[in-house]
């Protein structure tokens, strides 16, 4: 299972969101570029970056994100505000290893399918669920999709994976999200990346054995030091003799 140490950036700073609210970020007084280097030094094979300003439709973090991509030395999976073909192409050209798309998929599914075919294994679908519905625009708007119908709509697209977030559990408590994510993972052939489920290394050990969960994002828990990245990476490795599919 791949651990994706995660940076969320807003106004050039490392942040985490409380209950998903963009207007109330928790600011971590760390240099994002230095943090990216630390992730790589700890042994991470990928990292994830979300541009929260782009998600909200404002701000300008492009130069910072380019610096993060260059400094990391490992592939970067980039999310935040990808709602046009040009923006996806721009960031793949700038070196993003993968681009994460959510809102576009709900409003223009044909464009998402087209992008997945043009950039096979570089497009990741974001599936954010609240009260049984797929949410868009950074958890702020409810779509007409159920989670299963959303998965089915892109079943034949060559996606790199699907990031699944149970917003109910992210807001309230994390335990229930594993069950929801595991259930959805059983209904897709695409590798699933869990988000919002890890608050300790024990959570990594649990996810590791859930079928078709190929990775997990860890952000706030790393900054708060509730999770040590090197330990999480070690726990995520397959045991001796264990066969584990690669997710590249």
C-alpha cells in the first residue's frame, strides 16, 4: 500500500482544514518546500498536494507548487480546481505525476473520460461523499450522483485511481469511513486511495489488509506528529511472502 504524505497549501502556507471549512484553516508554520523534501527523505515514493486556493477559485500558488514538484524528487499527485482541459494539461506539462479531478467529473463526465484516455494512468478521480451523495466544489455542493453511480460512470476509463473521502466521518469521527470506503473499493476495478482515515499508525495497519485499497493520504496527522511518516511507510510495506499489487 502506498502512503501519500499530503500537503494542503493556502496563501503559500501549509494548512489543514477543520470540518472541511476553507474559511477556518489550521496553519502549520512550516515551509512547504522543506516539508516536501522531508517527505522524500523519509522514504515516500509519492506525495499528494492540494491547492486550496485553486479549489476555492482564487489565490496564486503556481510558483510554490512548481517549487514543491522540483524539490520533492518524487512524483507529486496534484489536486485543487481542475475544471478544464487546459489546466490539467498545464500541470502535467509542468511535471505533476498525476492530476486529481472531482467537480469536472460530475459536471462534464465526457471531458473526464477524454482526459483519462489522453493521459492514461495520470488522472485520479476524487469521490467525496456526504450523507450518501457525491459532493463537488470542495464539499460545498451536492451533486445528483450516488457514489456507486459515480463509480459506474467511469468504470471503463483508464484512471490511475480513485480517492474516496467519507465526509461524514471526516467531520465527526473516522471509524465509520473505513467501512464505507471498503464497500466502494469492492465495487470498482480501479485502485482506491483512502482519505481521512488515518490518525495513527494502527490505522495504516488496518487499511493495508482491505482489498483494493492501494493507498492512503496522510496530512494533518503528520503535521500534528500523531503519525511518524517513516513508521507508517514501514507498516504499509508487504510482509515477507505477501503478494501485493503495485500501484504505479
